[in-house]
């Protein structure tokens, strides 16, 4: 299988690789000067090119950019409270594999982890990039900065998009039922912290028109809920044409 290499923005001609990608191509993939590779960018463009190695630097020479990969009928993102430690890394990797367009870390009233610095975001961006290379998805999942819940709700609810609030409440409908009713092109899945949404947060999401949906009859960890919901959406919309 042809090896896959990432560059942020793909262009005709030479595409210089950053030091991390150059090292990966040379030392991990064991590629040689002149090898044929597939190169892709954040937006989902792909091309076949020739790897050019020169000392410690590397580039991919592209003669023609191919069409972007086909997308599903629905573009979806996950806005979630951040779980502790390596559980967050795992969640980012799996959401990328499932095809999420973006991961938005949520700042909620009961959030325990609030990663406001750039280090965590850069780490998740690297994980998303490596995941995209491995799973051969179109583009790279975008990692947003830590954002207050109210701001994400305001951005998610438009004429073409809406959101689902994951809940264990009695009023929550099964996620499959919510999918049958959804006709928009964009969807944001809201996943709360382990302490749950506050009554004020729940009321705010309801007032904004977010559907209250449930996955199972059990209490799930943050990362389990996010990945399970993403998997359901990815499967239900993989061949749907709205």
C-alpha cells in the first residue's frame, strides 16, 4: 500500500514537509528519495507525488492535485467536556477515525479539566494528523480552543445546523430516533462532564432548540459517550443522501 504523508496545504509543485513529517518519512516509514507517496492536506485534498529527500529536509513533488474525497451527507463535530489524562487523547484519536470534522473542548460549570494553554491543543492536533494518515480519512479533524458552552451553542444553532445534547434524562429520545428527524447538513454533539449538565445549562440548551438524546440506559464516561455517539452518527449517515 502506498504510504500517506500530510502537509497543511497541498499545492502543485514542491510541498516542503515539516521536520516531524520529514523525520517520520525517513526514519519510521523508511522511504527513499524518489519513492511514490500519497500526500493529503487539512482540507481533504489528495495527490500522488514523488518524495524528495535532501539531507534532513524533505518535500513531495506534486504534478496534479486530485479531487477531494467524497463526503457524507452530514458534517458533524463533537463539543465535549475534557476527560482526564490519556482518556482525552484516546477520544481525540477515535473521533478522528470516525470522521468528525472538529473537536471542541467545552468549558462547563462542572468541568474538571480546563486545558487553556496551547500545549494540549497542539498535542491533540498531532494526534488527529497521525490518525488521519492511518485511517485514510479526508482531511484532518480540526481542534478548536477551549470554548464556553454558551458560545458553542450559539455557533451550532443556525438555519443549516443544530445540535444534540447527550443526556440520561427521562425526556431524552433515542439517538437513532433523533437521526431520523434531522435534516440539516451540520450537527454538533454536546457531551457533558462526568458531573453532568447543571439545570441552567440544560435549560439553555433546550431553549436554543437542541434535541435531548440518549445512547444507553447506563452512565457512560465522557470519552465513551463521545465516541459512541460519533460512531452512531457516522454509521447512520455514511450512505444517507439528504
